[in-house]
């Protein structure tokens, strides 16, 4: 089954940039584009009944779609205007999509479809990758020379979904995958100077980290032999290391393991930090 790339549109500048990004990616991958807009009937508008308000919303979405189809006349586009809350609409849209693409402001709260706790809920619970796009995103940023940056943590199985998404995207764009593994000293070494000396004598932890990254990337190198790969290992927090490299990236890909608390679902600190501070689009990919 061919899954569409789904874009959430709500009329904001950020969501229109996300629609443009989704359309370009759909063309590259040869898949359809689905455009979703969620709306609520406003009873306070006494002069406009439900059908009238639905017509206004549909017209606005159609205008945005016309711009996209004008740029990509061969792209198959399906539009869904859904009455209801955005969280429910997006959760349903993501379930059958190759990815869900949404607009975000960055450097602060994510807006539009991702207003407040709704956005965090969508990202944390989506079964498919969610891509966040800034209003200033342009096609020129996808030019050759900019990497698809992907974070690798834990075992090869932990990062398999994120690596697969990164390699598939790079293959469609003719880009290089830059796989990054950040590491820090285990707490035990802070309390055991003797252990730290033994570690220095053995050449440090970095060789082990490089080996772990190479093992995680190896099956994807074999599956995508035409995709250039750069492996980067650096001591530091994963979020900080990824952000230090994001300025040279056309897309940052991070894995996501949802954490549930008493107040709802929460995404991990690495994904949270990159989402709020990276200037380029960010893909959050759930662990398999």
C-alpha cells in the first residue's frame, strides 16, 4: 500500500511552509499528498451556520492547495476538512501516512496545529514520523551539500527507525547522511579515579562509541549503497551535539520514545530540545 505524505494546514505561515515541504517530498518519493484541516463550528457567529463556516474553511484550504498544485501539476492531492479537535484529526491522519508534516515556530512554543499540549500529544503518540517545518523554510535549503543529520543512541534496534527514515530521505534527495552519536562518561567514573586511569590506559571510551555507531549504521549502508555516509562521534549531551551540527543540515532526524506521566504523554529531552532550537526541519521518528 502506498502511504501518502500528510500535511496539516491551519492557515498560519508555518503550516503553509509545511505544506510546501510536504509537496516537494511527495514529488521526490513519488507518493500522493494529503492535506488535512481541522475546524470547530463557532456558535458565536450567529450570521453563519455550520455549512457556511465549513465553506469558508474549505475555500481557504483550497486556495493553499491551488498554489501547491500550480508548482507541482503532476502531484496527486487529496483534501480532508474534518470537524473536530486538531489532536484527534492529526492522530487519525498520521496513522495511515508515510509521515505527518506540520508547521512550527521554533525558539518557543510550537504553534498552529501544535498549540500547547495538543502538539506534544500528537508528537508523542503518532505512530508515524512527524516533521516540523519553520515558516522561513525554503526549497533552496535542500540543495546539495547539506546533510541529513540523524542522531543514534542506544542499541542498533533502538535507532533503526530513525536511521531508516534518514537514509530513505537522503536517497530521495541525493544527500549525505551524517550519523551522530554523542556520549558522556558513566557516573561511576566520577567516584572512581582508579577506574578513570584504567580507562585512559585502554584508550578511553570513544573507540567503543565509534564501534557502536558503525554497527548501528552498517545495515543501512548495505541497504542504501549509493547514499554517502559520514559518522560523527563526540563527547557531550546528545541535544547539544546535534544542535551544534544542525546549521549545516537540511533535515535533522531524531528518535522518540514517549514517556507517560500523570499529566500526559511527554517526548524525550533530546527531541524536545532539537524541536525548539534547530532552524531546519526536524523529523521525530517513533521507535519501532
